[in-house]
C-alpha cells in the first residue's frame, strides 16, 4: 500500500498538467501564504522531476524491508541481519543524490561555487541551505566535548538526572519545557 501511494504521489508530482498549473499560479499569486505554498510545491516537484519512478519505488521498497529487518535484528541484537538492508538503502540514496546533483543545484549555491557533496542534495530536502561543509566543523567541535561527556556519564553511578524516574507524558512535556 505504501509503495502504491508513493508511486501515485510521484506520478502526480511529475505530471505535465501540474507543471503547467504551477507555472500559471506562480506568476499571479499575490497572497504571501499561498505564494509560500507554491514555492514549497515547486521545490518538491523540481526534486521529483529529477528522480525516475523506478528509483522512487526502489527506495520505498528498500526502506520498508529495512525497517522490518531492523526490528528483528534489534530484538536479537544481530546487526548482521540489518546490514545488507542498510547497504541497499544507502546505495539507493546515493543514486538519488547523484540524480539530484546532475539536475539541480541546491538553493543558495552559486554557479562559481565548488561542486556540492552528494549529501548536500539530500540535506536540502530537510534543511534548505545546509551543506556538508557547514556540518563537518560543527560535528568536529561536538566530538571534542560530547565524547568525554558521554564517557563521564556512562561511568557515573547515576548516569542521568532522570535515571529510574517514571514520568507520565504530561510530566515529560512539562520537564522538557
């Protein structure tokens, strides 16, 4: 069912009629909220146009199979059960990134800028404007303090202020706020 839904969704996003309607609406929409919705739809459509339907279907199928494998592997503490599924999903995502990079330049990148990393194309879907070049220094700084902090917490007799506490959903929310 999920695969069928994704196939229909991809088909609708890439339909020529939607492209025509979107182009007409983009040129005439004055309401800022509706214009923002049109920009978001344009972004999704442009990305969908880069991906062949067979790849969209293969990614969906691999993700469903990998989730099932993950559950079983986690129950048995056996990563080897999950590893081939993870490799398949990563290979398909890399293929999608290559399709996106050959067709689109991520938002905010200039023509003269260096070629983006493949992961830049995937990041763009969830964090517009974010690039691997910005993430790597951030992660490097985090490792400097996070790894020692995690080791210290793991070695502590009471690793967390919340260790052993049972909180209702409302109490968890209140604590988080």
